[in-house]
C-alpha cells in the first residue's frame, strides 16, 4: 500500500458561541469555545450537531492553533454519534489576522486539518466505531466548516 485513499463521510458546519479565556498556561494561551449547533450531510448519514460541544483551543507559542473538540451528532433517524477530533490551524500572520477579524479568507491561504474519531451505540452506524477520519477545514465568519473523509 503506497497511496492513501479516502471516501467522503460528510460536510459539517458548526455554529459557535463566545469563547471563555482561560489565559496563558504553560502550553500557551487557552480558550474554550462552545459549539452551539450545526448540521452535517454525506452519502451515508446526515443530521444536526447537538448543542453542548466544545473546542479547547490552544494558541501555541509558535502561532499554531491546536484544536481539541468533542461534539454530539444526531442523525436524521435519531441516532447519537460522538465525534472527537484534534487538529491544527496555522498560516502566515497576515492571513491569521484577517481570520481573527472575521474576514472571509480563501482556505488555500492557510492550513486547517483535523483527525476525527467516532463513537456510537447505534447498530446502523456501528461501522463508524472503526473509522479513522481526516478533515479539511475552513473558517468563514459564521463558524468552521469541514469536509470529513474516511481513510479507506
């Protein structure tokens, strides 16, 4: 095996609330951003993002944002799926400043990747318990959007 193959799981858009600043820690500047909702849709599943998730963002000394997120997805047929992911967002300082001001920035101008994992008790979606994911993100002013893939 020399190539990485993927298949689209879904596109997901998240809504977020005001962040809570924990301040400077030994690892960097920490803030917690609540996930207040959202939607996802793909070839095998679609639904909504339940309120109550959060992103424990760490602004590292090297300027990279390190993401640590936990969400609950609710499929249109009522199944609950835990989605957790870690990831990074970074880029040239001028680009990141534009993102931080809430400007629309072309995702090709910065790096935004996540590695999601899933957990569910639903027999219909049990296959997600054994999937490694890969996500490509971008950050419009409304909230993060990802294309999430299964690594085959």
